[in-house]
């Protein structure tokens, strides 16, 4: 290959690429699907020019185009309400609908364990202290006892803003632990999910035994729709990682895990947003014990129904495609 034949054959392509670089705001949108391929071709041209020892001027021009193309290709995307809206309307609910069988299995296991331990602790009250410990059981009593100074407020928390920070930290930590446990062949996610289901069931059973149901259930009914569902989604995302660790479908393990990460990303991202919403509700609404019980129960039931309708009907076309 001679330098002149190389330039004659590839010069029109370089000029086209340079026009896109110089006027990317006008031209990149029309060439968005082709730009990665064009960038790879330009990189190959630069390697070819270097390998054959062509004129340094040609190499310098190609190198400049490659650097500017790299900056344009990997630059931070601007904030887009359209992308955010598309995630909520199609991507997230579509991902949930596509994996409804696995999610139903995880949800059945989670709620099955929760209700089993709640029944067990109501039937055998001493089991509560074996599961929770005396300190945790006493802390729950103080939180849901209307006569306690810590009524509906965690320890060392005095304002709604502090409560929001406290709840969001706990929620996100739990979601991350549940999701990250999937790297342990999925068993980590299952363990965290089952442990928290047993803990929540035992806590509910203990509160029922103490006679604080009139403060406990109105408190949890509103935010629990988002919080508990998000925990299930985090576990499912972690199980996807564990599954692809062994079922690689012909890929290397690292490539298989990377592919699983892309599949699980909508679930774990949506779960994080749901936990943020749950923290807002828990901090600024659930603790409003002065509101009528009818209003608090009604709002909680409404949120459960809205969430169910969202995942049943939103993203339907995306899921079918």
C-alpha cells in the first residue's frame, strides 16, 4: 500500500468525519448510529499510517481527529428530561414485566418468610427475643409506644430532615447489600433477603404482641409499598448476577457478568429511586400520627394500588417488543 493510494481512498472519509467533529451539534444527531463505526475506522486508519511510516503530517491529522472523536464519543451526556421520562414510562416497568416470573418467585419467598416469622412470634412470643435480641425488641417497643419519647422517631433523630437522611441511608445500604450479594453466586442476595424478611416478620409479631398495632400499621402502610418492593427488585438484580456467573451462554465469565449488569441495571436503578420515594414518605408522612387513621390507611392502600397499576400497564409495549 502506497501513501498516495491510501490518501486517495480514505481522504473523503476523513473529510466527512472532520465535518461531523467541527459541527457536531448539527450533524452528530443524524450520524449518531454510525459515529461509533466511523470512529473505529478512523482509529484503524491511524494505526495503518503509523505501521507504514507515512508522512507525519497525515499521522498528526488522523491523531487529532481520533482525539476529538474520542472526546465527543465519550463526553458526558447532557441532562435530558426525555431520557428520564422514558426510563420511568418504558424502561423500568418494561424490565419488571420481562422478568415477572423470577420477581414473583422472589416476592413469594420474601413475603412467605415474613408472614411465617410474624405468625411464629405471635404464637410463641419468646421467639422474638431469640431472633431480634432484647435490645432491638426494647427499641421497637419504645418507637411504637405512644407514651414514649421516641414515638415514631428513631433514636437520636429529632427532625423530619434528619429522619429522611436516616431512612435513605438505611434503605440504600440495604439495597446495595442485597444486590452486591449476587456476586456470591446469588446466595448472598438470597441470604440478605431472607434475613430481612425474618427480621421484619419477627418485629411485626412482637409489635402485635405488645398491643401497638394502632401505631405500627398506620406508620408502615404508606411507605412499605415502595420499600418492600424495591428490596425484592434488588434481590432479583443480584440473582441475575449470580445466575450469569455460572450460565455464561458461551461468553467468558467477565463478559457474562458485564452482560448481566446491563440487564440488572434498570431493576437496581428503579429500586434505588423507589427507596428514595419510600424515605420521603416515611420521613414526612408516615410519622404524622395526628392525621386520622382513615386517611393514613386510605393513602397507604392507594399507593399500593398505584404501584401495582404502574407495573401492570406501564411499559407494556416495551415489554412486548
